[in-house]
C-alpha cells in the first residue's frame, strides 16, 4: 500500500459525503467514472454513524460447511496480521458461498473483538446480525444481507484481493463509505482529494445559488453552464 495519510487528512475526508468524494475523484481523471465503487447490493446498515474512512484488510469466509480443524489458528493469524495494517482498519470480507449470506460472520462478538483490534467497520457481500448491539458499539456495517444465524461460518483466508459488490479490493486500499455506498480512493490522488472535492463543490454551489436567486432565468442558466471553468477538470456540467 501507499504511505498512510496523516490523521488530519483522514479526518477531512471523513467529513465529506461519499458522493462528493466520488465527484472529487473525477476531477483527476485517473479512472473511468463507471469504476471504483461497489454496487447498490452492499447496503449501509447504520447511516446515522456517518462516513467511514479507512484501510482495507481483506479476507474470505464461508458458512455452508463445518470449519476445518485449524479454524482458530487461522483466526489468530488474522488478528496478528490486522495489527500490521495502519489504522483505521476496515475488514472487507468476501463470503464465497453461493449464494452468500447463509450465515453471518459479523455480530456483537466479532464486532467487539475487531473494534478492540483497531477496526472501525466491515464491508461484506455476506450477512450480519445483532444490529442493535453493534449499532451501540459504533461499528459500521455495510453488508449484502441480514441473517439470524452464524451457521458454520468460518474464515477461509486473508490478505489476498477480494471482490465485494463488483469491486476488487486489495489489502491496504483506502475506502470511503456512507449511507450512499462504498468507494475506493485512488492512492495517487488521496492527499489532494479534498481540494478536488472543493473545486466541484464551488461549481455546484454557484449553480444552486443561481437557481435559488431572484435573478434566475433559463437563458442565464444556459450561460452559466457554457462559461469556461478554471483548470478544465471539473467534469461534466451537472
């Protein structure tokens, strides 16, 4: 992974809604606008917690068959590996069952353990449970479903790329997520992203203010959209 961002930069990013971060990424033109985010099948269970920003720790699980004899040792090894990742940490867990979500890896116990290990939340295509208890912990849940049982859920492996919600996530990827969904931040622009967001915000505020003003007219709106913008990196005319 790239050099971790400073706590101040991470805090600034956490104060920005995820759609605004997505707009800011577009300013730098480093990837297609159809890439870099998860599908709407990955839902935010606790929108009241606000945005989650952190580094991805990747793992896979399954729940349809009993765990192997070394399941506990795998889990202990995962905990040790977690501590080598910079904080804040987000566990991105791919449920490899077909269909996924039969048994929930995440509930009150695992969320409490991983919160103690410096994790702020999880993103999974699988299921979660114990919603009231985990909400009270302030631990973020982004998941494909909710389940009542953990079934035979167990860790399969960790530290390899995973695919969740159509997005390939690699160990150490910087993620930004809120009630709108989950976005990966390209590392090359992470340190400058707040300015990109501000650039788009200035343009949008100008349009919104004009539409709310007494001077509004359709001709004036068209003229505002036609006006060149500094830097040429604002993206399309919203």
